[in-house]
C-alpha cells in the first residue's frame, strides 16, 4: 500500500517535471506539415489510433527516459536507442545526459493503469514535444517500442531545420493483442539453421510483435540439440540433413544463446522433440529405441511416417525422461512440444499409451505439453495443448477434452507451401498459399472451434525445400507478417485492401534488413530490390 503510494507520488512528480520540461521546449518547437497517424503503415494494426495531425521531431536533441527501478524498462529504452542508432545513425541518450541539450523526450513509463488489462497492452501518446509510452509490464513496453519503430520514417525531413530530423505523426495509440500466443515455427531438423540465422529470424518476427518461436529440433533426418547424457544423438543423428549435406546441431550453450536472444525480444521459445514417429535420427544413434522392426540408417530423403520408437520398452521412457529433463532445465518458457504427428507405423494403442506416458514425463519436469493435433486421440490432460494442423476431428476431440488449441491449419498457415505455380521453393500438398489467402480468413471462427479454446496462431516453416536463410526468408516473408496481424489485430480492424497497402510499405524495412522476401505480384511494393520478374527467371 505504502509502496504503491510512494510509486504514484514519484510518477506524479516525474510527470510534473516532464510537463515543466515540455513547456520549456515549447519555444523551440518545430512545426511540420500535417502528418496523419491513422495513415501510418503499422503492422499489426493497433486497436485504436487517434490522430492529432502534428508531429514529434526525432533528432539529436531527443532523449529517452524510463521509469527508475522498473525491471526491464531501461533495457527496453536501450533497445530502442540501439535500433535508432543502427537505422538512422543517431545517438539518443538513455537515462543520462548526452552530449547535446535535450529538447524532446521519449518516456517509457511503467504504469499501474487498470485500463491496460493484459500484460502486452500499451498506450502511446505522441505530441510535438514528447512521446509517452505507458505499459504495466516490460513486455507491454517492448511491444509498444515496436510500434514506435514502425512510426519512425526511413527518411529524415531536413527542409525545416539545420539538423536532420525524423517527424513522427502525433496522436494516441491504444493497443492490446487479440491473442496472447502469436507464433512462428522453424524446422531446423530437415535442414539445419545456424544460431545467427535464428537470431535474424527473431529480429524480424519481434518487429511484428510475434512472441513465440517454436523450434522443431528433431526429425527423421536430424537431431539438432545436444543431450549430454546421450551424446550420439548429435554425433550420429546430427550429422546429416535432407539432400545429404553435413547437418549440424546446437550445443546446449548455443541453445541458451538463442533462448537469451529470444528473451531480450520478449519471445518464448518452445522446444519440440518429435516422437514417437519422426524419430529415425534418434534410432540410428541408439538402435534400442527403434520400434519399426528394421535396422535404422541415416536418412536424407523427405518421406514422412516410416519411423517409430518402441513404445513398450521402459528404457525408451528412461531415455525420454533424460531428454525432457535436460532440455527443460535450459528452457525458461512453460511449454514442451512432443510432436506426436504422423506416427503411421505406431499401432493406435501403442500411440495412445506413449502419449499418455510422455505427458506425465513432461509434467514431471514442470512443463505444459503441446503436441500436434493427433495427441487429442489419447486421454490427455485438459492443461495440455493441441496444435491443429490438419484434422478437424482431432480439433473437436481437443475441444471436448477442454484443451487449448494452437491454430496452424496447413492450408492457411504453412509457410512451406508454395505461393503459386511459379514459386520454386516449397511444397504443395496442403495448398498453394498466395499472400492474400494467407491473410483473408478468420481464425476466430475457424471450423467451429470456440474462441475460448483458441490459444493463438502459429505459422510453421518446414524445411524440406529450404537450406539457407535467403530461402527461409523467401517462404516466410511476406506471409508471416500477415499472421502477426491475424493474431494481434481484432477481426473488425482487419481488411485485405487496407493491409495490402501497409504491407507494400514494409519493403524499405525489409530491404534495409536484407530480407529476400517474395515480391508477390499481388502487392504493389513501395520499393523493392527484388522484382517479381527476377524470381520468375530463377
Ligand atoms: C507435415 S505438419 C508434417 C511435417 C512435414 C510437413 C511438410 C506435421 C505435423 N507434419 O513433418 O514437414 O507436413 O509440409
């Protein structure tokens, strides 16, 4: 109580000081031509945008201040300053006096407003002299910072002042996500992707407020995470990949580096160890695991559904216990994904027995189990989560069990599906998914799954046909940007015609980040280094 009064008093004092400071700088204010906050190309579109048709001038007389002693806030201020430095080559001091006098302030404020009713909610007030970002949590502040980054123009407006100045449209933004789970999955098993590749993907996803990265760490073609108690998994099982290249794996230190990088971007990592099918790489490493009656050999093809663990051996569960324990110990997020898809050579009863046993192991290690939609055929806990990829029947079973569902319908969200008949990379088994059909559907009303069962949306990128970051980007971008909006923005605020223009305007950002996005002919790209014609010629 007393603490809260003291906090409030300090906040009020600070705001008071801010108002005085703002009055001081009134005289130095620079007038810009009218800018309309409502016309900015924000993705995902915020809940409410109220323009006031003026602008805040970001320049070298700007400083960032964050609420003192609020955990995570100064780091977020620094994150913003680093991005401004990298993009605009502008040094903005954070919570300290810089070399220049301060005329305008970006204030990142931890509030305790009841209006901000979810952890990721934030409000942004932009006036001519200050930007005030309010959030109750560091996570909310981080999401708000992404909005602010998107509002900073790529080009400065130098005609009005002696120094370079970047006008930010004024007004108020009130924002809050529709779904708290907004994910992307990367298959590092079919082809391995380096820590640096994953970090770049995190950078890009975070800019669009995606907050979950699901890593598909094991499959028939490769085991990609070091397990100290079972070293052959990576020595043998990590040595190949689709097409016969050398494969690779993350040491536990590498994995921790990814986790830390994701955490800095307020992103939860979900590790997946796919079983009892998709386990050829594990069984080659330790043949006692194998349950399909054949001698396992390293596999570099792309077929699915031929492998299975032996589900009736205690030693198999002792092995799984070690794997889940070691990975859980270095995974701060609440989830562990057990795969469970396409176990075509596991007998039905064995599959059910397996999933129920592994669920207990996952829970024993303090994690909440996620599995592909087939897991709902077993008698799993209502606290476990089903990831819908293909079967409406399985989704219904999950609903009947009171489970939450992650929506990843293959024909809508699979980033590895080709855009159209001209796309070289990707598969077609579920659908062609052009940029519009990726966006124009309603997850809130998908196949009768009640809204209360939907945890969120995730876009999986399987890697049978992609082997480097450029190819990854070509399949993921621009579609993954659309999934960010589908999961953050409420239905009433989504509209293809409007989205299409905002997407076209992402080109300068994507180009600057050196993202080899697919320049879909459906979009009138603002400025694109890679033309549709070039891709067609490939
Ligand atoms: C199906 S989706 C799979 C993956 C493949 C993918 C290719 C799912 C749970 N299993 O093993 O990589 O199709 O699109």
